[in-house]
C-alpha cells in the first residue's frame, strides 16, 4: 500500500498534469475558431472552381484535353497523398487518417495496383513506414512552418505535378481529414490527379462561354485546381487538429480531476487509519501504565 508521502506526491503530480492539459485545451480552443473560419471560407472557392472545371471539361475533346485532365491512359500506378499533422496530443486524429490510408492501399494492392505514398506532416510517417517501408516515395515537411498556407500547398502541388509528368504515377488520391466539428473529424479519400471527370464534379451543366479557348484556360486552371485542393486539405488539417486537440485535452483534464478525487479519498483514508492506529497505541500504552 502506498505511503502518505507517495500519495501526496502523486496528487501533486496529477494536479500539475491537469494544469498543462487545461492550458493546452484553452490554447486549442482559441486557435480553433480561426482555423475553422479559414477552412470554411476556402470551401466555396474550391466548390466553384470544381464547377468551372466541369463546365470547361465538357467542351474539350479527349484528344485535345490536357494531361492533368485526360490522365496517362493507364490506371496501374497509384499515389496516396496522406495529410497528417506535425504535432501530437490530438486524440485519434492521426491514427484515423493512417487507418484510412492503409485501407485504401490494401484495397488497391488487392486489385493488383502499384501503390506509393507521398506523406505531408510528421505524425503519419512512422506508422505507415512500419507496414509500407518500401512504398514511401517522398514526404513534405511542414513542421518548420507555424501555420502551413498556400505557399506550402503550391510547393506540394508543383512536386506532385512534376512527378505526374515524369510518369511516377498514373492516379493520385488525396487522403486528408474533413473538419465537421470539434468532436468529429472524418478522414476522406478523393482523386486528385488526374482531375476528376465532369460526372464526378459538381456544376458541370453550367452554360458559359469562355475566352480564350477552353484548352488554354484549362492549362492554367488545372494546376491551380490541384493547388486549391491541397491548400484546402491543409486548412482542414489545421482545424481538425485544433478541434481534436481541444476535445482530447478536455477529456484528459476531466480524467485528471477524477483521478485526483480518488487519490484524495485514498490519502484521507490512509491518513485517518494512521491517526487511528496512533491513538490506539497511545491509549494502550496509557492503560499499561
């Protein structure tokens, strides 16, 4: 049985931990509003761009369609672009993203496809490397940036497009979290390259005349579309990280409070037992005299 000093020290240690988790929860809550606003503000632009892409794609013939839209003509080599966070203490967010990525990889391998990974963020590297050490093509480090933005999305997109042009893969899928609330962040998988066909994109029935020609506009818009999707994924990641962190730290703070109460009860009982024992010894000694 633990001594009174050990119980007292443990209570002090849990209280210190509770202060840290409470502070982390408050920081995450403060950052969440800004990250959520940024993620929600980017969604209409991405949706409208997808609608414009669909409208343009319907006016372009297969022979004249850019490679980013038409693809390589093959469906053998797949690249999974997995967007994880750089920091921990955010509950099961990263493990859920990795689980989704592994599920997609397993499905593609079962179909006889070649699969590789392009990893964004640090937290997904180790668990994916354990099962697919030889299939990690590249990774992009965002840990040295306080808040990843369009500059990082631009760099990732340029590298992915260059890999696509060099024939490193035929199809790229984006695996990233979608922020719904502080309690819910859903990992989703969407085709990134080649850009989804009009049937898969919304707004393909818009009646618009474009100048100059559709092919020229697509040449400019397709890379921007890829960058926008990655930028949106980074924004969703930031909002999901703060929401998951706030929830996880709130749970940790509550658990620390419960543990403090249990340890306090145990400490008081042990202290009461020790006092009772001392009283019995004093009374017994007095009666012996």
